[in-house]
């Protein structure tokens, strides 16, 4: 499931990282590792990433700049 999704992201040149610390991304510097983080450069990439996550059954959450967000460890 996740590998298929990653292959689809790669095919469109969409940046991602597996196992990245969410603490490094939030303004509170709190949070454990995410299975996968995806960065899109424009709305079309975002729409594609969401559509493919749904299609492949990957759970997702869209987060902006991660300010005032607390992630679990």
C-alpha cells in the first residue's frame, strides 16, 4: 500500500520522506516520526497526492505550516 503510493509520488517528482521527525517541522518542536511526509509545490501536485492516497488506501492529513500544531510522540 505505502510502497505503491511512494512509487506514484516518484513518478510525478513529488518530494517525500519516510520516517521523518514531526518535531523538526512544528513550531513547538514536539512530535515523533511520521510514516511519510509529502511536500507539494502547487495545487495540482496536492490534488494528485490526495487522489492517489485515497486510491491506494493510505491515510493522510493535510497540514499547512504546522504552527500551533502538537504531534504525538
